[in-house]
């Protein structure tokens, strides 16, 4: 320190001892110009303004002092300085905020939370709700596991009309309680969420995960029902998926099958239902769901995945005509000639044996178009001739001959004749399709009597 500065300090000190505070202040202000970063000088100036009852100047100089301590990371000194400010001005928001920050930087979280709560309450009283919420959020960051802080934040958000954010804050509290094994307290918190009536889809998914953990799924289902799921397919998806997770396949099917043909959004959840039914070997219900999904799988270009499910169903009943119909329709759309031929042969055989001549003939026609053997055309001609005759006995024999040929792979004693096959793009080949079927299926049935 220069000699002149020392002289000024000595003079200022004498003025203080003599009670001449104004003169002392004048000296210290001059010294501050020479030593602007000397915190002792700044503190003395602030004290003198206080003793002279110049409150505004005292606050300004203490504020400057606190900021310098913060900049130098002397947080203990900063805390002492901001406390001085609050003695002069108890509601000084800047000082309270900086005091809380200094406590936080010092690692004194309990004090930081206490001061921050005071700030939030004061901001609330002033109607500065956004800043109050920011402060509550800051309190939660001090100690993320503190449930009281999250509850205070949730209540503040609700009070200020931010209902979605409030629901999220309540959910955090409930999840923490459930995690700690306190299901009863978690259930109590969910009352607040139900009261707020959240409808955000992602939130509802998280909420239902909690409800499953604390055994409140039934109440959650009732809540979803109250939201008119008929008007929102996403809610139907949730109802279906939750029911499936709870093992209630019947309820899940009820919600999903009603509209899956019209609402593509329901397709993935309904596919999960089908998987579960297959796993449980429930063929009847599985067929019902598969038929509801069949058209959507093509529209959504999910043929490959759906084909896997149908083939799994086939393992439960290899001779099921309903499954074969879906498979052949699907494979035609997929241009999968390799898999199509075998399923078409199997389908034609079953339909002719059952006396379903119309559909059997239609699928034999497809086999002639898409199959890899030329004798399918001969079989189609043979069947068309049989259908054109009046004798049911001859028709029955013709059908048996066609079935036998399909099973053996050749007509009569002829060897199979492999050909290159027709491209699957062929969709309208006249192989006798125009012939009018004159003998109905019931006539064929009578011949077996």
C-alpha cells in the first residue's frame, strides 16, 4: 500500500474515533478509488453508510462486497455479508437468492433449502408464480430424494394452474414412496393425480406402471373408462395393453377387436394379444384375433411378422381352413410363390373334401396361376368338366381324383412336370373361371348318402 494511502487510512480512522463519520466516509471513498478491490475498505464504507442511516447506500455497498466474495469463492464471507443485508432489508430478494446460492456452494443444503423456501413463499405472496415455481424446482434439485420438496412443488404447480406439471411432480413423489416400499403412502399421493385428471398419453403410461406396482390397476382402468376411450383409440390401446399385462385376455380383446380394422393405432397392441393367445394355445380366440388383424397387416406392410404368427397358429391345427385362407391371401400380396403353392394345395384338398366346391375351385384356379407345375391347369379343367355334369356320383369321383392328384403330385400315372412357373404378377388368367357352376355343394353332399 502506498504511503499516501496509509496516511489517508490513518486520517479516516481518527475521524471514526472522533465520531466524525461523514468525514471518515469521505476519506474511505477516496481510498476506494485507489484500491477498488480491497474488501475491507468496501465493508467499512458499507458500515459507515449504515451508521449514518443511509440505508440504500449501505445496501448497495454490502451487495458489492458480497459479489466480490462470491467471485473469489469466499462463500463463508459472502454468507455473512448477505445476512447483514437481510438485517437491514429482510425481504431483499437479491440478497436472499445469493445467500441461498452461497449456502449451496458451501455444501450447506439444509440452509439453502430453508432460504429458498422463504424466497418461494415471498414470491407467491407477490403473485410472481413463475419465479416461485422456479425456486421450488431449485429446492428439489438441492435434494432430489426429498419428498416434502417435491410435494411443495406439486402443490404450488397445482395452485398456479399448471396441472400437467403438478401431476408429474406428484408422480415423482409416489414413485419414490413405492420404491421405498411404502405402497400405502404412494396410493395416497395418487389421489392428487386422479383429482387433476391428466390425459397426456406418455404420462398415463408412466402412471399405470406405478398403479401396477401398488395394486391400483382397477382404479386406473375405471379412470381411463371415464375419459371416453371410444373417442380416443390411444386410450383403447392402453386399456387393451393393461388388461393384457394383468392377464385378462378377454377384456383386452374386447377393447381392441372392436376397432382394430378401422384404427391402425390398435394393431401393435392387438398383435401382442395374438402372441399371448398363441402362447396359451388358445386356437379359437387366436383365430378371431388373427382374422381381425389380417387386412391391417397388409395395409401396414407388416406381412412378414403376421405370417410368422399365422404359421404358429398352424402348428396348433395344421388342417385349419381359416388359417390357410389367411396365409394364402397374405402370401399372394407378398409375392411369395415358394410358400404359397404348398398352402394352396393343402387348402384345395381340404375344401374339396369338405364339399366346398366353389371355394375349392377358386383356389385351384389360383394354384394354376401361381403354382410351379403345369398339371394344375389339367386338374382345373378336369374339375370344371365334373362341375358341368349332371351326375353327382361322377362329380364326387372327379373331386376324389383331383385330391389324389394333388396329394401325389401328378395326374394319374404321369410324372410331375416341373415348369418355370408363372410370374406372381399374373392376376387375371382365364382358366375356366367363366364356367358357370351348375351343381351346388349340397348336391355333392347328397351323393355321399
